[in-house]
C-alpha cells in the first residue's frame, strides 16, 4: 500500500518536537508499506532543507520537504502565510504523486487543501487527522479575529471533514466536538502515544530521593499556562517543605515573560533549559517525581492530546494537570496524577507539596502512569489500529 502523508512538522527523536508521525510511519514501513511524508522544516524539529524542495529518506520513510519553515515565535500573519505556501506547493504532490490513500494532519487546517484536490481531481480517498481543533482554537485564543476570515476558516474545516472517508481525532474531546457539529461524519480516536522504548523503565523510583524534581517539557506559548506553575512555586516557597526543583524544558513566545517573573520573585529553584533534543529529555524524566500538563482555561484546550503527558507516562512519571476535559477524567479514573483547579495557585502549590511529602502517593501514581503507557497509549498498538483504519478506507 502506498500512503501519502501531509504533515507540516515531521521530526525524529533527534529533534525537540513531537515524533508522532515518525513513530507511526516507520512502523508502517517496517510492515512493507511505502510511505511518503510531505513536510517542512520547523524550528523545533530536526528536519532541515537548503533548496525550496528537497527529498530525503529516514528509516525507509520518504520525505518531500517544502522549505517554507515555521516557528511559534512568528507573528500569526507570518505563520498563516507560511501555512498557505506549504499547502499550495503540496497540491502538486497531491495531484501527481503515486499513492493509494492520503492522510492530512491538522493543525493548521490549511493542510487539508492538497487532499481535497486529490479527492476532487483524482478521486483518491483521504483520512483527515485532527491534532488540534483548528480553527476553533485560534478563534478562542483571539489569534483569528477578522469575522470574514473566521467564517471562511470554519467553512473550510467543514469541507475538510465532509470530503474525508474518516476523521481521526487525537482525543475523545476532539471527536466529541466534531460529532456535535457534524454528526454524519465517521470519526475514530487515535491519541498521541507513549514511547516506552525511548522513555520507559517501568515504575519511576525518584520518590525515594530526598531532592525532588518536577518537569515541564513543552511549548511556552499562547496555549500553555506555565505561569500557573511559577505562581504555585512562589506560594509553595513560603512554606516549610522539602528540597525540590522545577525544570522547564522548552521555548516559545512567553519564555521571556516567564523568566522575568521567576527572577523578580526569586524563584531560585526554577531552571529554564530551553529546547533540548527529545532523546535528552528522557534523562530529565527519569529524575522526575512528577511532570506538569498546564494549559490556558479555554474550552478548546480541554480537548488537547499533549505529547508531554504521554512521555511522562512512558517514563512512569505521574502528572499535575489543570485542564477540565478528558485528561481530568483520565487522572480521576486511573489515579495517574493530581488534578488542580485552573487559575488556582494554592491548588497547584498543594499538588506539588503532596508529591514532595508523600512517598507512597508518588509510588502509587507512578505505577498507574506507567500502566497507562503500556495499555491505553501503547505506541505499537495504536500504530496498528491506525493502519487498520487506512486499510479499511482503501477497501471502501
């Protein structure tokens, strides 16, 4: 089977970004399928290009790299322009490249253009994958404000869904949102997954150590609420608790503001490491007592499927998280961490303190986190399920 995958942010563990598509497609290649990924360089990934169009091969995965580039430090106008460039150039491959089934992975929603063209002009089936609810997220966060642009983006979203054979959501919340608006569309859930091969070592043992480490590994951008962590630390540092450090790994538009806040409030136990390769992040997770999953209190962000959570589970590290959607339900049902109230500094401080002072709680929740990685979010199992969906589309 020949699979053509449109995904703007492809990266391997050598980079500092999600490896979802790499982990999926390399397994499909190992099973004898031919996979081509149309992608572009991203400042957090390890994919680079010199020419406008370059072809590379990584572990049997054929890459067509459109050198449009992207960064979440760019202005929204610049990012949208880069999205449009990528989607327009991708149309050529949708119309000329040999394939049986196409997959488009969004956001941004503009990645749907090439597969729609393939459907309309070549009658080729496609799957539309939703990693983030675009444009709903951009509208709720105020990134898209022009009413005409918003209306067009929502119309285009509908076209992407209605022409797809299947829409795959990366979380229960995403598929529920899609089904509530388009009940006739067939949806499946393939969440992000835990890379036990990379992160795993069974139950985390850091709960026995006197100095505790708490890890945040992700973007420092408009969606993320890392400030809530710092405010919790500020409050906690006024109490008599044990020795602990907060390690923040990542970069983004809000990094300067966060660093200024930490310096202003003398949060000497908070360290900003910037971007580091995923295979180096592993070492920090192996030291961690717990990790943070924190997003701004917006309805659309309750549907997220954040890679940092699945990495944490793979390492046997429980989470402290502040969303009120499906992740909150997961924590309550599986005991894999602590839910904190959005915007509540005391709730955040109390959660950190619980992990510092209660070794039995740490061990119990660490074990539950790893069980989630082995069962609910096993990469091998989910890659196989995804491939079955692709094969079913081809069979009609």
